[in-house]
C-alpha cells in the first residue's frame, strides 16, 4: 500500500477482507483482488480501513473506494511469490517481499533476505551476505526461521540462486530432506530454472548431510548400559550384568524405517558417527528441532 502510505493497522484490515473474499497470491489457487467495478466490495473495504485508522493513533486519511482498489491492484499485480511449503515457507524477489499487503495476506512473520545492501522491513529480518560462505550462515538462518513461530519469506534479487539455496536449506531442515530433493522441490514450486552455483550447491549438500546425520544420532542413540549386581536369594554375587537403559527408544523416523520381517542391510544401517556435535556447538543449531517441534526424550 505504498501508493496510499496506509498504516499497518489499515493494511492488515484490507488484507483480512481480501483473504475472506478469496484473494490468494500463490500456487494453483491464485486469485487476485476483485475488479474496481465491484464498488460494493471496495466501499466496504474502505470503510473498514478508515475505521481501523480511527481506532489507532495513526493520522487520519481520506481515500475513496476506487483509489483503494487501484492501489491494491497496482501493488499486488507486480508481486511474484512462490509457496514452497504450504502456509510456512515462501520464496520471492525483493520487490514482492517489500509489499506490506502481500506479506499481510500470506501471514509472513519474518524475512530472510539475501542482499549485500540493508533493506528495511516491518517484520523480523535476517540478512544473508551473498559475498560470504553459506557454510557459516545457514545454521543461523535455520534458527531464525524456527524461532519465528509463523511463516517465513526468503527473498533475493532474482528469487533464485543463493535465495533458492537458503530456501531449500530451511525446507530440508524442516522436513528432513536431502539437499537434492529439497532443491528440486523449490525449483518445482517456483516453476523456473534455478541457476544455482556449484559452490552453493555443495555447501547446501554438506549442511543437509551433517544436519540429518546429527538428527539420526539424536533420535536413534541409546543410553549406555547400566551395571547392577545380581541378587540370588540372600547372597549378593560379585558378578554383574548389564541391564538395559529404562529410557524408551524413540521410534525411527519414516525415512529410516524398514518393512517388518526384513533385516537392515548395510545400505539402511544409517550414517556413521561423526563430529557434527562440534560443528553444532560452533554454529549454535538446536538439533532437537525438527519441523518446528522439540524432540521429547
């Protein structure tokens, strides 16, 4: 709503009316706002917007229903946002990300922006430096997206390249995917070729492999056996035996489970131990997080 410079309260009020009317900006269900000829609808929206401004501390503004309809059309028709994970993860260019109305319609709670130049947003923002290595930046980006408590929008100048890689990293960490699968899903949802540099693709692969390996160890690791003396009658023997840990072993993740009656082959034995824990301490990733939920032990 840059054309009218409406306060956030009015933008949110307009967004709620548009969503209730069926306006949606992404995917196969794309549906733009009603035409300006639908005066009854736009008069109602303008009335709601004026009321929200009157109830806030923002300066009063006067605008007609037609002016509001034109402003909404002009802002939304240039937006190019892709829904990567329904309701939680989106990818766009920076112009689309700066649309207050678009972000309000999609419920965006935070923006991860790939840019060397600071860009101001009205929501929580995490900046990824395109000139620096992704290896050192992906863990913090994942933590930021996890802590939002709502939908995240990844944006870059072309909504591809490093922006697509960052988006794939968030998707992979959320759903437990490999880098190749996550990147392919981003490309499929974006509907455009992703010109990803080999270095960035390799950094994404290393991050996903380390993340999945650490999660596998966390979920399938057992506590060490506890040695307790064996009591027979009134005599306590010196011989001890290992009793299994009382901690219940967590169920295997879906991608690690095996059909009943089949032995686990070397190919399904899971990744070998690694020093990912040290990597975790250095970068601050909470490995107990998976899909936005904590792992109960």
